[in-house]
């Protein structure tokens, strides 16, 4: 199920892209609840909003991030969490 969802999302991005996506590009999935928890642990009130549109039904955004990304620990914590469920496009494409 997860692989099917990721393939669907990648297909959307490939359709929207002005040029081919590199097979070295990756996709990550991060739970909205974990984003809020990480924000709270770093003194931020982060919120995830599912804001789909006609071209991208998967689109979501995170609000409450520092505008200048000055909070290195917060950003590193979010990246670390996202990397737990990360896949290169070449690996995703190789799956049935």
C-alpha cells in the first residue's frame, strides 16, 4: 500500500515537472503527528494542512516553521524523521 501511494505521488510530480526528475531524487513520508511533536519539543507550534489542488491531490504544507530556517536543531530533527521513511526514485521505480 505504501509503495502504491509513493508511486502515485511521484507520478503527480513527474507530470508537473518541467524536466525529468533525477533517479537520484528521493521522496520521504513523515507523519503529521510527528511533525507537531517535533515542533513542540523545539518550542514551535507546527501544523500540517492538507491543501490538495486539481493538479496535486497529495499536497500538504507545514506552517509555523521559522521563515529564515534559523532553527538548525528543529530542521535537523524534521530531516532525521523524514529520512526514516525515505526512498530514492530509482529504488521506487524498480519495485513492482
